[in-house]
């Protein structure tokens, strides 16, 4: 989960910052990534169980958890990530026998046309400035008759955390996510007319807002576009914790973190 954008200077700076955040989290990612594994398995369930003699691109491979799952289904896997440290973790997990590794951007893939049979990309594309760009690249490198499988976060994700921060100041503390309509526009712009979208709402339960923020930092998802570079005051963190309590579930006694997820399948 570590891809971002091409474009102007601010975009380039964001790309470097996101790669840096995920590199710093490479050693802790798996400990904090229960939600990411849940979403990835839901996406993996949509793929063929037998991938023997198939080449699969794992785009935004992170630490290689799903690269390994694809290997177990018989695939040869091309692992691409923007973070070198994430790629290093993937190589440790998967080895070199049936895996190939590239440090690259989702919007400029280092592969020729029609190079793979399938693309798997789970919770990476929300880091892209324009979803149509990586989708176009994914389509380009995939053979006719192949399929693209992607998941991304939608508007409304982490709404409780966003509301808590909104009571403290007007700064950007939580990333914005695309709407379903924006996903559909991106699919049209990338010439992917044959597709299916599943849109589950997934709630992860925490004992504190701090635990949620620790998970976000632990997976490297703590870079927020447009956020001030200043340090967050401890007082502000305590205030977030206090305001988040308004969302505590009286039956579970826990705090929800709501994610709106898009699981997309594209037929070529």
C-alpha cells in the first residue's frame, strides 16, 4: 500500500513523502495491518484459485503478504512498490524463484504492453492523484482477456476520526478519498467499460482513538496531503481522544473506525 503520484513539484514532494512514510513503517506494517489483510483477502477471493502458468502483477505489494498468497496459487509474481524498504520485506518473504521486483510508480509501470495475465492491487490506488492514470497503466500491461482486481478507499472512510479533528482546528488531518462516481469516471477515462464494483462498509473496532492512529502510523498511512509540517501537539491528541468518545458503541463498549471500500474487477 505505497503508491502515489506524478506531476508538478508538490505532487513530486508528496510522492517522496509517501514513499518515506511507508519505508519507515516496513518493519511494523504486518503487526498493524489486520484491516488491510481483510480487504486484500476479499479481493483475492475474486481471483482464480489456480494461477499456474500465469503472470500476476502485485501493484503496491507492501511487505509481500499477498504476493506470497499469489505464489501459493502457482503464479509468477511481479512485485512493484514505491518504497524500497517494502520491496526488501517482500523479497525476504517471497524470495527470487518466482518473483520479480521493481521500485516504480503505479502511473509509470516499467513493463511492456501485454506483459501480465492479471493485476492485483489492494489499497494502493487511493494514494494516486488521479485514479484514471494507474488504471490506464494496469490496462496497458495486461493481456487481452485478462483481468484487473483493485481495492481502494472511498469518501466516508475514517469519518469518525475526521469529525473528531474538525472539532479541534480547520487543518487537514485525515486524507480525503474519492467518491463512487469518481471511480466510475476514472474507469471510463481509462477505457475499462466492463467492470463490477462491490462496495462494502467495514468497521474496525478500537479501545481508543490513539490505537487507531497508532495503526495508521504503523502501516505508514500517516502522510496527509496538504497537512502542515508542524508537530502535532500532545494536547491536540488528547482532545481527539476526548471527542472521539462520542462515537463509542454502547453495546460493544468500543470505538468504531468506519471504512467505505471499493472492490473492483475489470475484464479486458
